[in-house]
């Protein structure tokens, strides 16, 4: 980053400075509410990604103005406490740290808190400029650093200074690279923070921990007055006389009719509840509607200093620099000029929004009979797709019919992509064109004459998702979506947690070892966020459930009931090869003796002849214990002991005193999740969630009416006592 302070440039007469009110309107239009049910009124900071250029300095100036002039600004779902700026020093040239310090100084003059953070390149990289894709790596480390700073500041909103000219250059670059209309939409005003897919609390996660904290950023719970209002509404719906006549339990009829919920003889125990992550940090670009000329005019008119990076003018460095040089120094055709390209981008966004809305309508016609995050499966009933009516002339035309079929095949592919997103372990979803064969397989009525539909449904794997047909007479188009089995001779996903440090165990018996607390949440297989708390003397791995460990794991369970429950759960929830995609917890050494309560872990220390101080004895004991552990681990480098299946809640005997876990499913499509909750878990079964809600409401009504009756009895007794006292006084 080579920054050089600039002189006042020549600004066009048509460019005018951006007013704080105009900038605030742009913020409100760019930052819609993420959680409409949030009731928070707390103040939270907002981060600013500042590079020192004219665009970012204009952003900093406008934020400082609205902070001083306009009180109680609500952005996204909370009030703005303050703005803080983050200046990233890439460290790619000498003196970059001094230049970043100058930018921080200018920001502090504007009244904005600012910090400079230097990127730590890997030790293997001597000179970052020698990397062939240095710009990609710099972007990767920059966004991860910004995300970690936002975590420290407890901030979920980050502003960047991308402006209208950046949007024009981006769309033009994509047009040159051959992107379709979906890529020509350009930069989105709001998006998840990139390059942070595996950071918990940053990328589409963190809301569960936030809601459990004492001061959550988003208050999604009911207030005191709302609870009272609901209680009044519930109590007014039941006549107390009818309640007095009722002698049976309110929940009884429901359980009698639907004994599949409360029946004692179940084929398998129910799966435990698993939380699903959501939330995360967002990047907003409120300056996309302002041109660079207006940003320059804002800085010039308000005497705001900025710094230019000379590498932005090197047309041989990046494609963006080449496009920028071409736009500034050459007269382009009318179709490639800024107004035409921005108009093209707006039309592409409108077309994509129309297609997504049509895919949403198609999504509501399907039936989801069960989404089980514990095992990563989903059962979907797809409808028979029929083309809407058309005029006779259009219906007879083969060209028009082919065009209509291709259109609806594309809409069906968009819907399938959203179904795939519920199960896939991969970050990037497949391109719509890659789903052509799957559309023909799932919707035979949409196949063209040139490609006849398959005779019978077949299994298909794409993007790590296995589509399995469930053939039956009633439901011919029912499909099971599950994680695809791992291919042989390919590396398995592994997440490792370090063993308890030697300082926590030395000079102590195993029953005296103390844990180091919960580990950070780590992403496993692109699907599960997992964290552990343990006090084991070996590393712990999260890896797929392997067939070779199944028999030994089953034999190490507590009793026969646990063994039968495990077999029933695997048969019902994870049949076939699905079970071998489940996450499992492995110990890297044999811990059977520790779990059985054997405290003889360290070898006995031999008595040293002659005088030996206490310090020397401890040093000799520590060295002996370290050698003993290293020998044990080196002799069993490839030893793995399966100790638990966390998503099923099954573990070997005695593990609860040594290891605990917490598993959450990554963020999924909220609309599909709600659709799954509405449709229940079976074709002929009632809606389980609605049933439970009705039972809870009934129990709440019972409690409220009981309290009201008790209060009425007390008041009646008081009234009778007063009347008796009056009668007694009159008689005297």
C-alpha cells in the first residue's frame, strides 16, 4: 500500500458534495432490518473499512457528521453508538505502517475512533509481492482481519466505501470475462462478510450465543407487557364454568388420539433437539449510488485530506486497473459507457428478482416430510410439474413450447439449488446449468422431445448431496436428500481439538485434572459447528463414523438397552450408508483405563540416592512424565478409539466425566425450514409443532384459570366474613 497525500484536484462543475441527510437516506435504504421481531433499543457500534483513499475518507467524514448532527440513528436493528474505523496495513512495502498511522491520525481529527492493524503473512511467505495471486490473498487476510476486529468491538455491521464507479468497473470486468446476466448484477448493497466461512460468530452464525448473553444485540424475547396481554387473551377464551366441569386432563385427549408421540414402545428413541445457527456479520455499501466525482467534491468542500495509492494507477498490475485506465483515457462506445452499463446491471437485478420470486412460488407447492439436522437428511415430495395454459397458436409452435419448457426448467433448477443448500457440505452451490440432468430426473414432464425422460428414477449425486428415490404407489416422486457417502481414497474431513495441557495434569492424579474450558466452535464437514470440553491426555478428533469401529463401539456401551437403542436409531434415522456420514468423536489413544477410574497414569518415581532438592525432584518428575507420554503417543500414532456419536447423543460408559460436546447445524434456508415445520414428519401424521403449541396453550389456560378461581374464592370468603361481622355488630 503506497499512499501519497494528494493536492486539490480539478472537480467538474456538475459534481456537488454529499449532504449528511442525503447520506443518511442512503444508509436507511441500504440497511434494512434483519430481524423485524427485534425489540432492542440498545446502542451498538458500526465499523468502517478505511483504506485512506478519497472514497473511504468521504465515508468517514459523512459518518462523523451524522453522528454529531443526528441523534438516535437506527441502522439495521439497533441504534448507533459510535463509528470506529479499521485501517488495514498489508505490509507489502516499506513504510506502510507509517502511512497507515497517518490515516489513523486524520480519522481521529474527524472525531472517529481508529485503529491500524497489520496483516500477518505466513512465515513461508518471505515477500508477498512475489505471489502470483497476491491480490486474492491480500483480500482474504484483509476481510478475516476486519471480521476479528468487529468481534472485539462487538459489532455486526461493517460499512465499505464502494461507490458507483466501482460498480461500473465490476460489471464491465464481468462482461469482459463472459459472465451471464446473473453475474452482471454487480456488487450487492448488503452481503455476508466474505472469506470467513469457517469463523464462528462471523459468517452466518453467532445469534444463539448472543441470545444467551445478558445484553444481547437483538432482543427477540417477549416483554413483560406482551406476556401479560397474551395471558389476558388466553384467559378470556375459556369460560370458567366449563373449566370447573372438566375432570380430565386437557392434554389427555391429544395423547390418546396420537399415541405415536407418547407411546412407550417406540422402535427407536427420539433424536435430541439440535440448534440451527443464524445471524453473522454483514457488509453494507451505502455509497453505491454516489459517483466518485461527488465523493471528491465532498472531501474538497469540507477540506478532508486523503491519500492516493500509486499502485491503483498501474494498469499492468490487475484487471481492474486496466479497465479503469481504459475508461479514463479512451472513449468507449455508447453501449460500454457508464450509464449503459449501470442500466444493464439494474435490468439484470430486476430479471433475477423476478425469477427468484417465481422459484419461491414453486417452492411452496412441494411437501417436506422431515428435515433432520442430527443426521443431515430431508424427505421431499415433489409435485407433478405441468405447464400453464397458453394460446393455441403458441401451444402448437414447437419453438415457443421449447422456450417455455426451458424457462420452467430454469425455475425448477433454482428451486433445486435451494433444496441442495440444506444438505450440502460445500460452500459454493452448483451453477444452474449443472443441474440440467437433475431437473430431467426430478421433473420428467419438463424434458424436451430430444431428451426423453428416464424410464425410472435413479439416484444422483451433486455438490455432496445424494438424491435417493423412495418408490411407492402413493408417492412416486418422493426423494430422500442426504449427505453423499465419502468416496474411497479421498481424504476425510477431520477437525482436531488439542489435548489437555501438561501443566494442568502434572503432579496430579487423573481424578484431579481440571479442564481448560469450552473450546471455540469449529466447522466440521461444512455442516456442523462443534465444540468440546474435555480433560483427556490425548488429542480428540471429529471424523466420519467408520464401519470398522462400529462393533467395538457397540460393545463398549453401558448395557443391552443402550446397545439396542443405538441399533434402532441407526436403522431408523441413518439407514444404509447414511450412518457413515455422521460425525463421530475419536480419542487418539486408548482411554479405557481412565474411564474405568484407574488413577495410575504416571509411572512411580524412583528414589534418588544422595541429597536432592525439591526443585530438582520436580524437574526430574516432569521430564519423566513427558517422556512417558511421548512414548505412549508415538507407539500408537494411528490408533483411534470411537467414544461418541454426538448428533445421536450416544457415548461409551464413563465418558460424561471426561468429555462433553455441543453440536449445532449451520445456517439453512429459513423458508424451507418453516415449510418443514409446517408439514410435520409424515404423510398422514398431524403437525407435531402445532400440536405441542396447542397443548402448551391449554396448560397455560388451565394454570391462569386456576389462579383466577383461587382468587375469586379468597375474595368471596373475605366478603362473607365482612357480611357476618356486620350482622353480628347489628345484633349487638
